[in-house]
C-alpha cells in the first residue's frame, strides 16, 4: 500500500476525550472513529488489525476442531423467553420492535439461538460432540461505555458453544477451549492468564476468565507471580486427547489466580508473600461450562446409547475480538506510539523514502516494495512528499514492527537502514539483505498459521 493513496487520518493532537493510552493511540493513528457512545467505525488501519485478530481466532478455533457458522445480530425475543433470560437480562439488552410489532433484540450473546439451531437438527448422541462458533457483532447497552473499543456498546466477539452427551465430555470441550485460547493470545503477542471467575448472567459452575495484566484494566486480580512464567509456546497438542488437554489446564491453573469476584484471602495468604500479587487486568475472554441450563428448558435433547432422551451438556466460550486491539496496545506501546506484535500488525513493514522525487531513491523504494511483495509481505510505503521527521513520526505512531529507510546517501553505497520499532536498533545493510531480514522475522509468524477458508 502506498501511503499517498491510502486513507490514514492521523491526528497531531492528543484527543481530549481519551482517558487511556490505547484509546488515545487508536484515535491518533486514525484507526477508529466514534459514531455514537460506544459505537465505532473501523477506519482502514484499524480494520486491518481487527481482521488480523479475527483471522488468528478463526485459525485456532478450527485447529481445535470447532466449526464456524454465522448467526444474525438481530434475534427474536421469543427465543429468550424460552430460556427465561428475556426478562432477566435487564437494561444491557437493546430491544427493538419491527413494523409488524414483533419483538426483536440485538444479540448480546447467542446461547439461545445456537441451542435452537442445535435442537432443530440433532437428535442422536451419534452426532456429538459438536462445537459451533461464530465471530459476530454484539450489542450491550453498557451503562458506561468507555476506553474506546475496550468497553464499547457494539463490539466484535467470537462466541463458541459446545454440545456434549456427558459432563465429562463437556469438560473436555472446556479444556480444549482453554488450550486454544492460550495459543490464540500468544500468537497476538499477549500473555492472557486464565483466572477463576464468576459466571454472571451466562450462568454455570465452571468458568475462567483470561486476563491481560495492565494498570488500566477494569478488573482487580490476585495471583501468584509464578503463573506469569508459564508459556504455551509452539507445543504440539492433539485436541482430541482428553489427557493432554487436561494436563494443560492443570498446568495453567496450578497457581493461585483469581478475579476479585472469587478471590479468597485465606488461600491467597498461603502463597509466600514475595510471590503475592494484586494487580489490574483486562478481560479478553471467558470460558464457561453450564451443563443443561439452556438445553433443558429449550428441549435440546438427544437419544443416548441406552435409548433414553437426555438434555445435552453445554458450555460457551467468548473472545473479545475488538477489545483485544485495546488490550494489545495497552501491553505494547511507548511514548511515540503503538508497537504492534508481528502476529497482528496491520502491515509487516514500512518503507520510508527520504527523498521523494529523486529518481534513484524512488526506484530503490519501488524495488524494495516489489521484493517484499514477492515474499508475501505487503509494505506500507510512505511515498508522500513530506519531511523525514514527519514520516518517522507517523511510522512510530502506527507501530509497524520494522521500518526500512532509503535515501540517496545510503543508496550511493547500496545500503538502506532497517529499524526495529520495539528496540529502536538500526542496522545498515543492502536492500536485498533488508528484505531477507524482514522475511526471516516473519517466518515464525507464518509457521503458526493454520489454513482456513474464512477469516
Ligand atoms: P465485562 O465483565 O468486561 O463486562 P463480560 O464478562 O460481560 O465482560 P462475556 O460475556 O464474558 O463479557 O463476553 C466475552 C468477551 O467479550 C469478554 O471476555 C470481553 O473480552 C468481551 N466484551 C464483553 N463486553 C464487552 C464490551 N462492552 N466491549 C468490548 N468487549 C467486550
Ligand atoms: Mg466475561
């Protein structure tokens, strides 16, 4: 993408309405525009990151064997009356009446609708286990939408639902989700710690929230510092293997880590004092096992191996796709702007032309652009007629992990500069070597990809 032809409305001033750094940087980097309280347009740069995140979520869900579909944003009130949640959900639910006076709602979550889909098609244990998921916009009429996309009213969520014959099988689905989430967040450059939590309006017995530690987080958390040493990494795991998935859950929940809703002072006090941590965190996902809470009232039953009809055991599992942009920026920025982890960056590399209009420099930049494209790396090429300082400031603000700077002086000896956004380190090397270096930096990112049809 050539910056002269792109739409990147960066702001020079700090927007007064933004209280936290991620909101401020998303506005300044021209990623989002607020249209109403908690409702945003995703401008081209923001849209790219959103799609990167969504893609990783799809890949990891499908790697775990979960099946994508797409349910609508609007739902009939009738379904929610069946579960009893139409009246229980309260003011967060946006209720809508159509021209025929039929009651609808903008879905805040989809347990009822997915249960309806399931019961319409499945009647035998032979069709189990089954996990369906989608990535779709939700609406919750939050009392205090704030912090930009972090607490929006309209927001993008991945929500998945498992259907199993027994509690044991449903707990395997729970563990499988935990594993897939660990891998998902790490691919985004995040450490998200599973913490025992409270189930809220979704209901159920077992639930973990995934929290990214950040001072601006809305949740109060308590944990044993040893938990932050754990990494999932690139381990190979067979998602069908119950023992393997349970072992990961046990490992990642082996240390004390709880939100304030379930915090237990007495248990916490048993941790050696030097390891006790009280901090704040951003909730980026949550998994639930809730058994037959929806399948029983809604009649989602299957005929079991013994011929008896039994309600299926279910759970639901959410990832805050749009909130993740805020969480990643909170975890990865400096005073000059965003620092995207390589897994989610809107463009892998930027090219800065120090002397636009100089035939040799323009030619070298075009050649770099083409060589990177050949490697599957779409550069953001700053080909504007701007001074170098302004170009660097834009690149630093939007946070691409790598920058190649080309100017007449270096090119005279066939060199460009390659700068790492995170460390600030700059290397002088030939254009061909710069391309090699950037390609090598993205090799591990590409190695973690998983082929999916959608995303
Ligand atoms: P919170 O406690 O932050 O209000 P929640 O527990 O009600 O969230 P869930 O029902 O668990 O939310 O939804 C799954 C995920 O969707 C959450 O973990 C969070 O990352 C994301 N999410 C929830 N509410 C919002 C919101 N208002 N704006 C953006 N993302 C949200
Ligand atoms: Mg939650």
